[in-house]
C-alpha cells in the first residue's frame, strides 16, 4: 500500500472537517426549527410512555392523545420478548430446548 503525501492528507482532513461542520450546522438548524415538535413528543412520551403513529401525528398538530378508556395507561402491545416452542401438555411452557417438535 502506498503512503499519502502530507499535502493530500491535509486536503482530505480539510474536506472531512468541512463535511462535519456543515452536517453539524444543518442538524442544529433542524433541531432549532423543530423545537416545538420534539418538546411536544418528549412531553407525550413522559406522560404516556408509548405513542402510536396516530398519537404522534396528533401531538404534532397540538392535540393530546385520547385515551379515555384506560385513563392514561399506554396501549397493550403484548410482550416484546418472543416465545419459543409450543406449551407442553398440561399448559406447562417449553423447557427451553430448541428441538423441533412434530406437528
């Protein structure tokens, strides 16, 4: 592998710095422009813990989630932990071995 000359290394470093500075400035501008939106979302998440896509859209319009039926409880989404195997006879869960079971 060849070596990079000092002048080429400086050009590369300068271009990387320019790209990073531009991206930082763009990100800062977006964050400032969308401040009300991310504040509304963070407040909604602090209050409800989870938000559906529709609830996020409503929050961004300035409307709080409508959860009258559960008085503020987040909607049930089931477990995020997948289960493996079928329950054994008698309702006992699988012991954890991952052997294929006949259908």
